[in-house]
């Protein structure tokens, strides 16, 4: 009987803690998605100020965004160029500086897909 009580008490305490943990993870994921979508939209806008503002507001680094963010399946620089945003593409390219082939190959990219609303 004591084992059943102990198990029930353990479950009663674990379930709310687990629910709180899952909620905070869901919030974090949506925050990251929101940040990435905003940066992609800013890159697409061809407005350098808007891009820099979005990057700064989410406390990201220009170089990190240029090297790691992918928008709709392509890297952010190519995404900007495909959408005619040459100024933002040039700004992101400039933030990279000189990169060797081994540096680019070792980088893990973060992808976000969005549609205009």
C-alpha cells in the first residue's frame, strides 16, 4: 500500500513539472521560429536598416545569420538574391568576410520555411 501511495505522489508531482517544462520548450521553439522568419522577411525586403534592426532586436550576430540561417530551403544570401534584394544580400555577404571552404563545410545551418501573409 505504501508503494502505491509513493508512486501516486511521485506521479502527481512529476506531471505538472513535465507539463511546465514542455510549455517552456514550445515557447522557446516558437520564439526561435519567429526570430528566424523576421530575419528572413527583413532580408527579402532589400532594406539594410530593416535587416540590421531585426538581427539586433533578436540579439543575433550578422556573421552567424549569414552563415547559418536558411530561408525556404536556401541560405539567406541566396534567398535574398532570388527575391531581388541585392542590398541586403550584399550586406550579409560583406558580414562574412573571408571564409575558407573548410569553414563553410563545417557549419550547421538552421532552416525556416514561411509564407507571406
